[in-house]
C-alpha cells in the first residue's frame, strides 16, 4: 500500500522496481495517488477559491495569493518536481494487471477541510471539475 507518496519520490522507476521485487507474482499493490495533470481549468479555479475561503476564516497555515494567475504560477512551481500520474501509470501498466482504478476527490484533503469532500464529490460527479485523486489496485504479473 502506498498512500499519496509515489508522486514525490525522485527516482520513481527505481523505487517502483523495488516495490515490484518485494511483491511475488500475484502480489497486490494498492495505491492512493494524486494526479497533478488534472489540476487545471475549472478544477484549479475551484481549488483556488476554496483555498481563499479557508484562509479568510483563519483555517489555513499557508498564505494564498489574491490573484488566480499568481496562485497558478506558484502552484506550477510547487508541482514541478512532482511526478504526473500518467508517468506512474505507465510503469504500473508495464508490471501489473489492473484490477481497479477509480478517480476520487482529493483536493478537500490538501490544505482545505474534510467538510468539503461531499462538495468536491458532487462537483466531480456533475462534471463541473475533474477528480485529482486516484485509487488503484494491481496484481503483479507472473515473470
């Protein structure tokens, strides 16, 4: 099990190869991950406005830029070193057989508030924003 951590690992391929080596053929890998490539457009705008609202009531430990464009530029810098899920997925597809993949709410848990989970879920289900969380279950292929 890996929970929202793989996208932070510098040498992703080596780390994932070690994970695969630890699991026998038929072993199960369960992941909760973040997809930075989906944090754009209406999804980014929604997240920005939620961050501003949480900051306005004093429930944010970090400052949030007043301007969306400035915030988006700062966000891009913060995410520059983070692996895209598409890259993680490429490796997963080469070594594992996918058993489950679900796009899920995630942003509510990242510098926001758990109370926003149902709101984020409803917006995802209506198509207003994209899910940035992903749950994956895969089985290691036989050699």
